[in-house]
C-alpha cells in the first residue's frame, strides 16, 4: 500500500513539473519584433529603382523600406518637411535649398548618389552652328536648374555670363547673346514635351525626363562638360533626423555595392555614380 501511495505521489509530482515547465516555456517565449519601417519618397526610375534595391539591403539590418511614390517635384519635400516620411530621393542639393528658403524647410542633403548626364536637345539642328538666330530655347523654370542650363550654354560659347556666376547664373546675368536667343521658362516636368513645339529650337533636360520621348544623352546636341557635384541626385532627410539609426542605415543601403552595381551596369549611358 505504501509503495502504491509513493508511486502516485511521484506521478503527481512529475505531472506538476511538466505543466510548470510548459508554462515557463510559453511565458518566456518572445513574440518576434516587427521590423522598423523607413518611409522614402521618390517619383520615377531610376530613383525609385535605387530605393527598392536599398530596401532589399535594409532587410538584412532588420528594417522594412516603404517607397512612397509621388508624381511631381513638390510632394516629396512637403511630405518630408511635415514629418510624414523619413527621407526622399528625387533631387539635387540646390533644388532642396531653394525649397528650404521658400518654405522655411529644414531639409538636409545626406548623401550624393549619382550625377545625371544633362544637356540640350534639338530636333532639327545637328551642330551648334545650325541653331538659327533668334531661336527659342526652353529652360527649366526653377532657379537652380536654370543656372546649370545657362552654364552649359556658356561653356558651349552660345552665350556669355557675368564673371564668377558659374552655375548660379540667371537670365539677368547674360552679358552677351550673339545669336539673340529667346528664352522660354518651363517646368522641369514639361520640358520633354516642349521638344516637339514647332517654334522651339532647343530644350534642356535630364535623362529621366527626356527618356519619355525616346531620347537619351547620346542624342544631346550639347552635353554638360564640367560637372558640379552639388547637382548630384541625393538622399535627403531633415535636420532633426539626419543622425537617427534609420537614416544611418538608409545611407549605408543607398551606397551599397548592390546600388552601385545597378547604376553602373544598367544606367551608365545616363548617369555616373557619385559615391
């Protein structure tokens, strides 16, 4: 009888221990943490492609990248300045600084990613000499890109700018215009369409936009020779988050070998990596 009672006690003890152990295991089991989300705004290829490649790199670091795609050159800065996203990738530093001055923004360029091969395109002229006197030339309407376009024309000898203005010149800084060229200021997103306008002889544009009408830098009548690194398309964040873990990780992913390999292999005709 005593042996039976002892055996029963042992069985009860084992059962209790098993239940207790099971309880401890379930209590100590941790729920997997959801990856932190990094929101980045961009608007067209190859910028969106770069963001998506960076997203794959960020997964290795425990982050999930969310691409916020916009369709103009205003939203990505508005979203960032209003803290609705963490960063954007769609512009160069002079364009960003123009936004800061006009909107009292606190945006900051974090990392240069690539230099786009910009230039002027002409549907009829084969050489600069073919540009007729009094021809209309389409320029970007924003000040930062206008200065870059005028510098290219000055380097080509079509105009002369005041000494020292460099890439910061405006139409008011033109001191010599031998061909008496006329200027049309057009929004950057609409310059490609201006190429087909009957009375437009030349159009300034970026590879990304001019590709919409089947052209590339190799078709340019005048190409930029002296690259100013300020115009590199850059990763942009805010003053308040520029040193955050998210932005540090994003910068690392955006300058990864995977991104550089993509730029060099897929877009060598239109851009040059800047890192």
